[in-house]
C-alpha cells in the first residue's frame, strides 16, 4: 500500500505543476517523465495537435529513454 501511495505521487506532482505553476517554472517538473505526456495532452486540448504537441511527446520519450538507460546501467553486472 505504501508503494502504491508513492507511485501516486509520480502522477500528482506533474498534474499539480501544470495546474498551479506558470509556464517557464513548470518545466522543472520535467524531471518526472510523466510530466511530458500530461503537458502534451493539455497542449493538444488547448492549442490542437501541432509542433508543440509533438515536441512535448518527443521530450517525454527522451526523458523516459534516459531514465531507462540509467536504470539499465545501474543493474548491469559487468560495469
């Protein structure tokens, strides 16, 4: 149950950042990979699908990939 509560924060923090913080400060929440698809959904709903929408999705893929590589390196037995 504690793990479930902790994982819930991974969704709540980006959502609160998008709702409460002004645009330039929101990008600090970009450390959390779930921020980028949430931001893309907000941008897509408000501005439509365009360059900004695709850019947010691409940044999400890059941040998720970077975290996956970091995790793989951490558990690599040969390094």
